[in-house]
């Protein structure tokens, strides 16, 4: 065996450099300012073609993409409805399956774009399908817990200029909207404009984003106390210049900007946001992923639900899950102050407003189950000719990688739990770690790790539960571990005797004489 002394290192580096240069010379490249004989070829974008498979009217729609890349590999295929990203599929087959909630006739157009391993994007491929049969729903199918139902096609009173002076609540509670009370009436307030037959024969109430507002003065039954509630809005965002908070409906109002209240608003990047103020601090309970300004010049169905059972806020866009909160709701109820306002927030230095069309606003004082939520969406989608698509979301995968199965962990010492989580058609929102059924904590970013000292002595089953960006959850395989208390041994000499004292179970063995 030959060895190389430390003094030989310069020779080794020189030899390596010569070999590298020789390889480059053989490849046709020259140095000293001489141009290369061969240049790297420019990456060519991929191509994609596709189609749509139907498994029956109003049921499952499978979009199929067939991407190709001549000089690389396919990273993903993105599916769009208009400018809205429905989902990204990584790995063949590049299919995305959805359920169409519409019971009425509808035509739906899609585009698909392939993205290669270097980020080049294909020209969009177009696909469309039509549902020619069906019935348009005529009434709201769910009424249990209904607290507010404003329809632009019913109960609207206007002045000579078309300004809305009253908007009658169609629920049994009489939560009618109208002009502001004297307490909240700022200078220059105007009534929103009533616009008839603007889309699918349906009217809208238009808030100009400047000074339009309506008030629901008799709104005590609408105040959710941060209990469970669900809000549906059929509307269209009209402007991208309304700052970071444009209220649609809520009671976040009064003399101070942080008086207790709640609101559903267009937040940063004009995405749907749930907001709450507890009297001292404002909280944003997450944002929707896709709802943005003036999407394809059409109405949209926006839904927000607050659930105090799992302390979560969930968003839905045209019937499909569109994100959930990363910030837990408070467990205590705080009574909002002031009346409900539409299109504007009034209070102290914060006088925010939304440029928005509203066709329908529905509020329940509970969280609807899946069947109820989809039936309300079906009603709204049929009435306003909105394609309500529920993405058949692929659940994430998750594995608890540390600690190892059978590990013995020291009591009251820091333990690092690590999980690996991936999502083939989206992203990971959070990973929650459990000991038996007790939550130890949450990690929101990769690498998903949690350092804890909460494990008491004993045997436990550890698991990790991953939640993706559409709310689908997967729990990892269980890992059995044991938390042990280190043996505390005390030795005392008493004459010719040795006294051993310890706590906890132990086995004493002797050897020698």
C-alpha cells in the first residue's frame, strides 16, 4: 500500500487539475479566452396533450394529461380552471379527478400545463366538457341554524338612483340590512348600487370600495361568540387596490379598531380571510389559497367555517377545500360589539372598505356537515351557473423517522421527534405529533421536528399526523417507545458493610468474592 505524505498534497492537487483540464480538452473546450467549440443547448419546453373522462352526469370528472419532454423529465402537470390553479400532479399518471356538484346544465373549461425538471412550461392544452341535463335548484336546501340569508333577487329596496336602501333578510330572524345608524354614520356614506341581470339573469349589490356600506342593526343572533359558524358568499372581487384588509361581512367595529368582533374579509393578496379581535389583539385565522381578484370576470362561491371543536378555520372555493388555518382559534368566547356591516369596517382609525359585488350572503350558527355543505353549494352553483368542483384530493404520506421503534428515552430530557411528510398533489400544511392520543405539538415547516420534554415515564405509542393544503390527513405507522427514569444509586459505608440505595425497579447481581 502506498501512502501520501502531507507534503505531497500540492502534487495531488496539480495532478487532479491536469486530469480535469484534459477531460475538458477532450470535450472540445479551450481556455485562455478561446471560445468554446460547443455550447450547452438551450432547454426546450415540454409539450402536453390531454382529455376528459366522465363517469356520469354530475359525478366524477377525470382530467388526463399526457406530457412529453425531449431533453429532460416532467416535474408536474398543473390544471387550471380559468386562472385558478385546481391542482398539481407529480408523477405519472398525470390525472386529476374531481366531483362536479352542479345539478343543473353547465359548461366547464380547463387548461393543463406541463412543467419540466428545469422549470420550463409548456403551452397550455385546452379541454372542456358540458353537462346538458339537470335541474336548477330553486330554494335553499338547508335551514337548520340559518341566521341570515340575503339574496339580491329578493327583498331589495332602492332609491331613485338605484342605491340600495334596504335588503330584507330571508331567514326567520329579521336581520335586515339598511342604512347606517347614527352612531356609525360617517360623512360621505353612500348606498351600494343595485345592478339587475348582470350574470345568468341574476342581480347583484355592488359596493364601490370607496364609501358604500350597509348595516344589520338587529344582529344579535348573528354574533357567533366565536362558536361554530359557517358563512357562504356569492360574490366577485372588483379591485386589487384595497390594501391588506377589505371586509365583506362582520362585526369588527366600534370606536376602537380592536374592539371585540369578527369578520370575513379579503386579506393580503385579496385572499379570503377570517379575522377576529378580542379587545386587544387582532388575529387572522388563515387565508384561502386561490381566491383572488376578478377571477375570469365571474361570480364565485366563497365559504368560511369556524370550528371550535378542533379550533380550525376552513375555506372553500366553489365547493372545493381551499386551505385551512395555521393559527388555532381561541377557546374562549368573546362577545362582539356593534352591529354587523356589509362592505365596510367602521371604527376608529380603521375605516376599511371592499370593492365587491354580492349576489347572496348566507350565515349559519353551526358548522355544516359534508352533505349539507355540498347541497348548499349545489344550490348556489346551479342558480348562478358556477362550476362547483370538489377536487378528489390525494392524502399526504407521513412517516415518523425519529425516535426509532423500541427506543428508551430518558425521563425529563429533551426528545426530538422527526417526521417525513410529502404530498403528491399539493403541500403539507402541518404535522402534529402524538403520544398515545395526547397531542405533543405541531410543526409547520420542513423538516418537521418537535423538541419536547412532555413525555412522562412509561410506555407510549408515538404517531405523526400530516395535514395537506386541502385538509386531508394521514397518520403515520405507530412507533413504540419507553420513557425510563434513570436509576439513582446511593452507596454508604457503615463499618464493614456497604449500603446500596436506589429508586425504581432494579436487578442486583454479585460477582467475585
